[in-house]
C-alpha cells in the first residue's frame, strides 16, 4: 500500500538554513494505508535518565525507537493499534542535541547529573535516516561546540561553553575568561554537558 504524505509549510530563515532539518513521522495501521507527515526540527531533546542510556548514541536510539499506540482512529474511524516511527528526511548543517538534565516530578525540579559520553565524530545510524536521503548526506558529524551546566540545582548553577576553532583548537569560554584547552577536557565533560552541537562533514 502507498503512504499518504502531508508536508507542513515552513518559511526559510537564517536559523533554519543552519540548524533546520526535516523529520518524517509515519503512522502505520495493520492492513491499512500508512500516513506520514513531514515536520521541521531544530534540535533533538534526548532522554538520558533510563538505565540503558550511557552515551549519546544510546539516547538517539531511544529517541528513534518505534512507538506502539492504542486507541488511534484508522481510515474507517475505528479504534485500532498502530505504530509510529520517525526518521530524518533532511539532515541539518548543524545538529543540536539537548541532553534533558532537568526533570520535574510535579512538585520540584531535579538535576540529572548522570555521566553521558559523547563522541568527537558522530555517525548517524541508517535506522535513523529516511531511505530518500542521499547515501552521502547527513551521516557523519563533528563536534564543534558544547554548553555545560555546573551545579546540582535547577534554579542555580553556572554555565560555560567550549568551541572548536577553524584551526581545530578548542577554547573554553567561562564568563570573561577564554582559554585554549585540549579536546580531552571537552570530552570529559560527561556530567555537565547540556547542549551538543555537531557540524555535518560534507562528503
């Protein structure tokens, strides 16, 4: 059966040209025609709390895991079981990964200080990508910047960042202080990393 695809209208901007990508979200019923929608994205918010998540690759795998749904109306207006899965249809020039370090339990907010490792070079697995994506597009990214949160509380703490220069050297920016640092220091920020930015490596 063919898939009905709906596309959301978007307006191009300087931000979308750099950080904008497109997700294909497909809803599939047993024995019925699948429906899909194309949606813009600028960031992936990754759940890092589950025990099985110890690195960025694990968190991405969880994010793209197919979801089983119940009580969804099919083409005939009848409640049925369905599965929903997402895939990258257009990869952004800069991929932003947000590690969800803050959790609200209904009463108070908590910081998740779990160590999450992340690579200098990120290879996106084929299962995250649409088959319509060119084989050389959007599979390999290099880390260019991270933002870190220091502190155990959500309402306080301190932010600092690291940025890769055109020379491939890394600098740490902490208020007015700017220092050259080795990449090892950047990759050791496993407990504080909050935002990761990866730039696409063009084939």
